[in-house]
């Protein structure tokens, strides 16, 4: 491939796999849902959405399109923001009882992730909810080779879930999120209509935009796929496989978009160019991390959402405690990239250039600081909380945060630098405020 970052390693992988859905982007494309569904052989559809979207124009457009194509539709909207196991259990019962031959999801990451997992548990129930999760959390139970065809319609500009084989779920009893990942969860088609972004509140655009940014930045700086152990059986090869040349292409463009349009998209709902670009960038970042995996930014975010208390965020009509996903990721990001840059300074320097950092009189050894200062600037200009203290944490919380996040073993191992519990504590300590 010509890139030293992917040089062969003894015993490491020597192939990588790319999987993305058939993808449609453009204003008005939600009206294509009926034709797309019919093309996949759907005649009775389970439409997943959330209560806030249920009676709005985007669901109405999709419903009208499906019904005009002669497709019978039943709607499931019992989904919480930040998808959890209880939403999935309700959705699984809906799937099991509905005699459906297809699924359409209309919403953000929580809706799409709930739809994916509901199909799995509804069609092939597990003895215990955690059975399908990888060890040590779960039993690593094999998933069926095929679920129902799924058309994912994204309405926010951040998660990229329409392009991934990943479902991120909050496990209620453990009070934190874990990743359910398998190629069978990948939607067959994605419809991304940037008209949906025009109605998003500013802080929602900021949060989802920071998710986009961190997906791309973590993918581009992740451990190379060649440094993961070779998997002889291609059917067992995970799509969360480390940085690879294909994901680089998507991550590079997503970083350019974040650098150019995030502040503009937050500043004005009338800036259609910026918000359209953020929708496109979110999908690109989803394509990247769906075939790479994230690393410390997302791993450490789960400690935040596990231990958050007495806090809400503007733009979200959610009861306390609630920190939106993108905010939980970005509050530690400057500290994280200062830390990881030591292991791959050239890679981080390339990312800094893509994110439009000021590189005058700078070189690769400066890459961690360049990225940190650029991210801090974006946080300040968009009104994001100032580090962990901005979402209610203090120095006394660091040991518990680190213990919680240390459970995200796969993501931590995907970082370019080996990271232990003390390292995580130090990253959190440096992330209290900027």
C-alpha cells in the first residue's frame, strides 16, 4: 500500500475487509424509502423511530413513501435517547410479534442502534441479554448469519450508525455503554437527507459534530490493522480491525469537513452548506470507524456517561442526569490526543493538517499539542463544556472514571499507544479543564 504505517508485523493481519451499505445522499432522498424497500422485497415493515420524531415531517415522508409503494407499516417509537437494553427488549418483542420482512429506522444513533439490536434479539433471543456481547462482558454467542433487510435513515449529523455494523447500548444494570458488533448488524441501505439537519438545535449540532470529529480522528490515529493478530478464518475477522488504507480515505475527508464546517453549522441553522456537509461528513466518519473501530476518545467517554450526575445539556429535552454522547467524547479529547501523539507523531501531524490546524513553524513532535489546541478552540467557539469539570466531575472522581472506562478493552487496545489504568487516570486528570 506504500504507507509505512501499514508495514507488515510479525504474526499480524495481512488483509483488511471493507463493508458499507448501499448509500444514498441528497436533499429529498427520504422520499425514496418506499422504492428502496420494495427493491429489497419488503412487504411488511417495522419502522423504528423515537417519540420526538414520531409525528414530525421526516417520519411522515418515509411513511408516505412506504405506503405509496404498497408496503404495510407498523411503527415502534418506544426508544430512549442514548439507546439501552430496555429499549432493545421492547423492540425485540415488537419484531418477534410482528411478522415483518424488513426494517426501516428513522432517527439518530439511538434509533438505528436499537433497530439493529432489536432484530437480533427478536429473531434469535438470547438466554441472557449479554450473551451476544464479546467476553469478558458477555459470552460471545454466535449471531445468525442474516437478519431482516434494514434501511437506515439518519436524521442527525454525528453517529454514522447508518454505515456501521455496530450497536452501542447502555446496559442498565451496569449503568454504562458497551458495543455490540457483528457484520450481520450492517444495514443493507442508508438514506441520508441533509434537510433533516436544518431543524437541529445548535448544541445538538455541536455534540453530533464532535462525535463526527472524534470518529474520524480516532480512526486515523488508531493502531494499524497489521498490528492486530491475524485471523485465519475470514468469516471471523472483525470489521473493527484497526486503521487501514480504505478507512483513511473516509476519515481524511471527514476531518477536513469538521475543520471547515463545524463552527459554521453550530452558528446558523440557515447555513445549509455547512449543515449538509456535516451530514455527509458524519456518514464518512461512520464508514471509517465501522471498518476501523474507535479508541481512547470513545472508551473514556463511557466512564463519563456511567458516572454522570445532576446535569443536563441545552437542546436536549431529557431528564437529568444526561450528557450527550458527543460531549462525553470531546471533553477528554484534547488530553487524549496529547497522550497518543507520542506513539504516532507523524500520523497525528497529518491529522492536524487535515483539521486545519496552524502548522507554521511546527513539526511532527508538536502534533499532540496542535490537535489539543485546535479541539479546545472548537469547544470554546461552539459553547461546549470546558473539560470534565464542565460536566460535573472533579479530581476526586478520577479513580472511579478510570475503573469504569478500563472495561472498554477492545477500544483501548485499538489506540496507537499501550494504555494502562494509571495512564487513563492521568489522561482524565489533564482533562478536568483547559
